[in-house]
C-alpha cells in the first residue's frame, strides 16, 4: 500500500481547479494546506467543500445577524435541521432546502430528490417526518417551458412524497418572468421526535466504526454541488448528468430502518449523504467531533463497476446515510438494515489523527487535515450595493380603470391568486391520518401529533415582488406573513427555517439585496420572538446575466395545545365580519396595481412590527377563547380578495359595509396593508369592545349570508359561484388546455 | 376481533389503518412483516393497507402478491377468513387473483388526491352492516392507479351476483361520469369475493374515522367489521 496520494501535475491541477469552480486564490490555499499539489480526489473534495452550496462563503457573514435563540430552541442552525421543543416532551425538527438548479435541468428528478434530501435531513436527527411543504416559483405561465417545468416539478414532488407516505400539506406558488430560466423549488420537511432523543452529526470515539447504509453508490450527481454554485448559460442542458435520480421506495425503507435502529442506543452520530455525498458527510461528522476519519472505498456498496475514488467521493447518489456506531454494535444494526433490504457496510473507522484519509484498491487517494479544510474555507464579505428605495405610490394618483367587481373577478383568476387545487390534487395530503387542515382549508396547515391532542401549524411564505422593490421590507414581510398565517389558525408561532434564493453574489446589487433581506428578517424575527433554527442558501440563480427576484422563502412552525382549537378560513353563513388591523389603502407593489393597472411600481407595504405583534396576539387570544368561527389574513390582493377566498371556500356570501370616507374604494378593497385579519364571529360588538380595550384597530366589515353573493356597499352583487368558477379554471386551463 | 395488518416494504398507510381499527374495536391490530410465512392463530381479519409496496415497480401490487405471506393470506381466505384490501391492498388482491379485474392508471394519467363519495351497494355484509341501505359516504382517495377494469363478462357477473361493494357517486348518490374521477368501469370503487369475505376498495375510509381530524364518514366500515367478527 502506498501511503501518500499521487499529486496531479501542477499545471493540470490548476486547470482542473478552475474547472471545478475554485478561484485562483482559493486554489493557492489548497496548495498551502497540503504543502503539495492535490490528487484528483483531494481536489474534488476541496472544490465541493468550498463551493458556495456547501460552504456558504458569500452568505455566512450576513446570516450571523439572524436571531437563532429562544427558550424553546433545542438546536439552531449548524446541524442537519433545526429542533424546537413543542411541549409534552416532544420536539419538532424541520428545515427547508432548495433544489433550484436541478429542477430547471430535469424538473421531475430535480424536485423529487429535493423532497428526498430534505426528508433525510429531518429523519437523520431521529424525527419521524410528519409533513412536507414547498415554496415554488415559476416563470411566465404563458411560456410552454414554464408549463413543462411546473408539470414536472409537481409530478416530482408528488411522486416522491406520496410514495414515502409523508403528507404534503401546504405550500405556495408564484409566477414571474424573472424565474423563466431559474425556477425555484424549495422543499420543507417537519418531523416529530422525543425531545430527549435527538441524534446529531458530531462523531466521537477513536476506533468507532463508520457505517454506510441505504442505496448503492453510482455515478449520478457527481459535482452537483458545484453545478448548483454557478449561473446557467445556454448550454445548461448539458449539465443533465449532474442531476441525481431519486428512489422514494428506498427512502421509505431507509426511514423505517433508521427509526428502528434509533430505538436502540447503538448510534453515536448520523448524517445523510446530501450535497457532496460521502465527502461532506464524512468531513463534517469528523470535523464536528474534532476527530480524524479513515475510509476504505473498496467497502462502499457500488452500483456500477470501475468507479474511481474521485467518483465515489463526489457522487450524489440518493437515499444514503453515514453513521458512527458504538463499538460492537455493527451486527445488531446490520440485522435491521438487511431486514429492510438495504445495503449496510462498515467503510472505515474514526481516528485521532485529525485527518481524512481515503484508501482505494491499495492506494491512498486522499489525505487532508480536517481543521484547515473548515477553518481555512473561504469566507467573503462581498461588496454590497443597496437597492434604491422606490417612492411611495399615492393611491389617489392611480385611477380605477375597471371598477370593483370586474377587478375582483380578474384578480381571483390571475396566476398568482388562482386556486392551486390542480397542484394539491396531485399530492397526498392525508396519509398519516393526522391532517386536520389540509391545503386550502386554513391559512396554515394543521397536523395533529399522533397519540396527542397537540398539533403543529405549518406554512411557507414570501412575497418576491415586495423583496425586489425593497429587500429589507420584503424580508421583514416574509417573516411577518409566516407568523400571521400561523396566528390566523390560532396557533402560537415558534420558529422558522429560511431558504434564501438570490442571484449572483459577486454582483454588489445582488449581495446588497441579500444583506438587506437578512436585516429585515432579523428585525421581524426579533420583534416577533420567531427565531431562525435552520436554513439553506441558494445563490447564482441567474441565466445569461438575468437574476431572479430576491426570494427569502420562510417556513414557519407553530403549535396548538389542542387540534380542536384550530380555525379555518371557510366562511360560515350568519356571522358578523370584523376587520382587525389598520387599512390605509396601500397600492404600491399590490397585485391590483400589476394585474388591473398594469404597473409594477412603488414601495411595498411596510410592516409595523409592533402593530403586527399586537394585532396577532389579539386575534390568537380571541380564537383560543372560542370566539372566532373563521379567520383569514389579508395578503396578496388585499381585503376583498381575502373575503372572496373565505366565501369561495364555503359557498356562503357576504353583505359588506361602506369603507371609511377619504379612501378611494379600490385602495380600500385591494390595498395590501399588512398586519390585518378578517374574522367571522357570531357577534361583532364584544370583539370590537375587546379590540378597543387592547388598543387594536378593528371595524365591522359586514355580515355573512347563505345567499352565495358578495354584495358591495353600493348594492352591486358578485356571484360567489362565478368567482369560484373563474378561480378554479385558471390552472387546469393552463396545464390541460393544450 | 383479532386483526393483523400486513406490512410490505413500501406500505405506508399501515399506521392510519391501525388507528381506524383501534378506534372501532378498542384493540390495536398486530403488524405482520411480509416475510412471515404464517398468520397468527385465531385471526379474524387480515388487512392489506395502502402504500407503494415494492415502490410500485413492475406493476402496482405485482411483487407483493408473490410475497411469502400472501400464500398464508390466500389460505386464510379459502378457510373463510375476512380480508380487507385498501388502495395498494386492493391492487395486491387483484394481482394475487383473490379478486377479479385489475387497477389501471387513472384516466387522467395523474395521481389523484381528493375526496370522493361512495355509495354502499349492499349493507348486509361483514364490511357494511353498520351503513343504512344505499348510504353515501365521503372518503379520501390518493392513488395513481385506481381505474378498475375487468372484461364485460366479469363486470356483468359482479353486478349479477351482488359483488360490487362500492361505487363512486355524487354527494347525492348518483353514479355520474363526473363522480368517477379515475375512470373506473361502471364507477366501481370496491368489490367483494364470491363469499363476500374479501373486500377490496381504492379510497381510504381509514382517513375519516376521527371527529377531530376529518369527520367519521368511514368509521361504520370498521365498526361493521368489529360487530361481525366478535368471536375473538
């Protein structure tokens, strides 16, 4: 056995380093750490570990500004997923992660493996996945390419989630031409564990076996992390081989086998093989424990013959996990994985050398000190340029070209507001038997915890057009809306995961968007006691120099003590309607402005975080007191769209009262002022009195009826059935209409 | 009632089914791994739950139908035991030849996850005696291959012998094309074996058994079994 790796010829190494995405100064650091030229395998390891995707080298300095602590936070960012205490000795484990680049190249597999990867991040910590959500952005819906990507992504998410038996309970979808070449597929998984039985990735114990379980390793996804760290160009189709192939059946077996092994105390540490596969899992686990690690690649289960060390270390084959077991527990663990018909192999040992040493066919292929691989990793404080603040649009300066009823009919049918039923109908939202509020039933999905009365409230939110106009206000609004949606079902918001999707960070205006969005998010997290416990960053979402809208997608988790406390948004007849929160008629960046007036301009609605918290706490208290029959927040489309959504959900109607004097009607009905809720209650008077006492703005908005029409203050009537028909027709016509 | 749920690699609604049986009977069912060669003594009901056994690779249910335990299930049925197959379980029963016909891709060629309504075609079997005659109930369906198919002679025989268990209908009880989302022959959602002791159906009544979650429309099916199979 040779005990030193064979360095590449130095000119060849420098050339390959550039091909693998290492900048010249980064490559110089590699040479300094090793004291020689790297071998091919070593160069592969450095390039993926230092890729934007794995190292967060452009984003880390900013992400540090986010609040990550609260008394209920068990594990913040830095592990496979975040962990919070949710009462009764239980923990919620969750994270959201992007699979944007692969989903453009190969929509079905890109989206499917995105779901598979985030599921593994959660069950690797000992939590049984109980819910999936997603946040999707697509290009112009009129383009055939957009329809093809949307179709593939939805089939991929469904194909994977339905098969593993985890319900897909919520999500959001936006369309905008800025996503034409860069769709966003952000997948979130939430799992439940016992708070005292969380599994971490920190490897300890010299001599402890390193165990590979799951599917075999093939040549798929090699350098996927590098691909995800670069812009697209016209030849991106050629990157198809870097996309991984998912097998949800193997994932289901892997979940069950891991859950069974986790019932024992055999595991020291465990991590899934996600981006950069065997490389990142072995380097991160050993690094976190301050250990060394030796791997013998001859023992790795392989799907193809003749794989090199480089290929095995860089493969992103799916449905694989790496574990450190306690000594002598291998046989017990192997029995479980064999029962589930999965591969199991001891592929190495922990050492005290502080190095990763890779052996293959009698040769040492890599020998790298772990500490500098992490500590010397590039970290950039890239130049930022602030997005200029757009002027506030005066609502009085925008005439109403079509009138209220016509605008409402068009808005409820526009791609950003139309029914998502065509999508939900392809996702199994009920498997598990705990889904109390499924998609469309409430502002947040509500999933009960098996054998408990307690339930989780889950949502994903972001309004990219606000973020593009003012990234700081947009970042703030994304967090506030997640908090609001959880509040609107009656739940207490606890924590978020963030998925930061931006363009090329080497451009100051993009880095400026990122920094400002983080600033806004941090302010909202702090004001609402809503810390970030996990997250993911996806940069370089650009094609031929055109970036996406800045999209900091937020996944929020809240808790209800009893599932029966949850309220939905469907409007019952015979109620009084109350609007909570202040309405100033903010039309800047509203959907009305874009869809009806044909303008995308102005400052987005500001979020008053003190008012947000006060209004939300008031609404939640009324819901928990049992005084609220239905509740819906006012977001995209404003107040009248919110009322229409409540009516369409039940078929009931409403008679609405005149807006306050001094506000143009279209600004009152379609303005997107923040921090507002529509409540349906048996009697408005006690609610209004309580609001006055609490200093919360609230006004009677009207009453609901069994008639199935929205009656405006001027007497004009809009049929709820025809609104619903228009609302439901858009996506099927787009996707099935040919 | 002593019930067992057979778990194949890829079964994923076994927990839902266990909750439903527990709610109806007060007893937790046994979970049986597919590699077992025998069913436990004194068993009253064997359940094949929903999911994607063997990943639905090859054909839905085709590989599970050849699992070691299916020989025992077939013998159990031949001795007069009761068997319930839901969704992938129905597909397995058809693949195993224990029920006639086959489940094809949905007519839309898409996975369908939504509520449907079913009409109980006879309420005198061990599976339906708690339903009033002609009852219509709501259930979740979640499948890609639920389009029931059999040749005309088989369909005529099923109808003639009263072996159609459930049909997709409107909430008002009419078997219209609109109510038949997956395109099943004659709106058939579920069928019986000749001795009425094996039942297969595509939708998931086990997801409608809890008033706190999504109502109790499906509960009478499990209560019927509990009433009928009181022996144990």
